């Protein structure tokens, strides 16, 4: 597919009465990339997706697909396709008829529509399923039929609204990988909405995190995980221990001190108003100590790791330790062994 186009929002807002569902949002999705809108329920991500689709009209700002201003255009004029959370397959039509529906509605001849539909079904590994009804398919198969129907006319932009929420955990991983592989193989422009952080990190070229109708932060998955800019981001993307304290210089290096416990920060820029660090549970190593201000309060076996909850002067800390290491007893005194750079200073 070669018709992929970029998507650009310029100061877009959407109001419902006096409520701002999307507030002065600007971003760009480059052609041929997969960008995820991530955030908690009610943050504005689905409204943003519907604004791209033309299912909602912007209250202000401009929306571009490629170089075309589509702000005032209806859904049928935008050349985008959407895969809905519920898949929205016609229950009385078989698989082939579901995928043919779009081309036929667009005036494509029956024979040509069938060729297009069979091509896309083959692309998604669904050859041989043409005569089945949606009720005769698994959840993953229904999802692939919905994707085939969405790409059959080769839209400029493909939109996904929580596409994996109806699938169990193992199937979610399989289908998300299929979506990513298809997007890369065909060079599709995809805007993908989810509230699942792991899903967003796994499939995306770029992640746009929304909170309270605005963009909280955007960037590559690694950047958002390793360098969140706020307490909200650090707490929302992955698990973090958020610790309050003060920063100071000690022996030529930056340290963070929380109720008598010192943690190295490393050679990173500390914002002037920073009073908090984030520590990922898997970045903390533990050493037994004869005496310490920190001790093991709870221990959970996860199969691949031990999860410890530690009691510290500044509150509880969650840590993840590989199972190959000796298990620590409840009540064991420990010291934190933290690499400089593992602590992430937060602006607020």
C-alpha cells in the first residue's frame, strides 16, 4: 500500500457544552508510522480518534490528512478507515460479504469487490474462512476480519479504537504483534487508541500520552518509560516508586535524600522545582544488612521473580528481584543498591 498519509492536529479543541474533551491539542503522525494515543478513561484519546475519523467535528483548530485540510469534511470524504472496539461485523453476512461491503458501497463492481476482499483475507491468513459467519469465528479471527474490512480500500489512514480489549491476555499479545507486522509490511499510517501501557509500548513508533484532555508527553516508547516528565507519567507508564525528598551535591555528584536514606541520581539534569524521584521496581537491587532503616515487609512469588514490598522511613517500596537470587525472609534488613541514573527526577 502506498497511499499512506500523515495526520496533523493544529491547536484542536472539542467542546461538549462547557466541557473540553480535547483542549488545544497539537501533534503529528508521520506517514507510514504507528502512533498510539494512550491515557486513562476520560482523558480525550477516543474523542481525538473520532475527530480524525470525522465522526466528531472540531470546535476549533485544524486537522490535516496529508496536505489536505479536512477539518470541515465529513467521515466519508476523509479516506480513513476505523476498526472499532466491538469489531462491528454484520452478523448476518459471512466473512467475504463483510469485507466486500465497503467496496460495493463505494461503487466497485461485484467481481472486483470479491477480488479485493479475497486478497485482503489472504493477507491476514483468513483464506478458507470466506463462508463463515462472525459467530463461527474466534475473537482473534473476528479481529482480523475487521482489519481486512478496514484496509480493503487501502485508506490513507487506519484507526484502531481499543482493538484488543475483548481478547484474553495470550491472544492480545498475538493479535497486537500481527497488527504491528501488518502495519510495517504495508507501510500503513496507523493511529491506535489504548489504555494498556504495555500494549502501547509494544506496538508504537511514538506514544502520545493524554491526561485531562491535553497531551501530557509524547515520544518514543523508550523515552517515555526511561524519562517520564511528571509524577503522572512515571506512575501511569509502568510501575514506579515515587519518593519525595531533597536533591543536593555530595562529593561532586548529585544525591537524593529521603528521611535519612541517600540515593545516587547520576549525571542527569534536575529540574529546579524537583522534589520527587521515580524508581522502577526492577532497577532496585537488594543487599542483606545487619542493620538498616529498610526491611522486607511482604514477599510474593511471581514465577520468574520475587516481588518484595519494603518498609522504609519514607514509605513502602516495591521491588522485583530475579528468581535465581536467594529469597529474602520477611523482616530481613536490607540496603538499596541503585545504579546512578536509575533514579528519575520529576518536575512535579
